[in-house]
C-alpha cells in the first residue's frame, strides 16, 4: 500500500497526510509557517507571498494552484538541506 494518501475537495488544516503543507487556508498556512524552523526573514516573505495571492485578481483555480506551489516550496524549505533546483523550478 504505502504512505500515499489521496484527499479530494478543499482541505483545511496546517498539515495534511504525510506532512504536506496546506497553503490554501491563509490563516492556517501563516500559523504553520510561523511555527516552522524556517529563517524568520523568510517566514515573513512566505506569509506576504500568500497574502499577495489572496489579494490578487486570480480566479479561484489559479489561486489554488499558486497556493499549492507555495505549500510545496515551504515544505522543501523546512528540510535540513532543501533542494535548490526544486525552489528555483517553482519560483520562476
């Protein structure tokens, strides 16, 4: 079977399944980031980026996609040795 968990629909909560960070809920995402081991200056940037997504003129589908990418980036940044190529590949 393995550890793969499939969740359908809109999921709320800071952490879902096997540690995936959910950035769709701005409040829970901010709480998760602020409790993380990420550099304090980077925490501010991540929360500001999530707030910018919320305030953008993007449609809901695009907001969800961007938020999911931000969650994956945040999860990678929490690792002891984040993969630089992963971060670059998701930021530009």
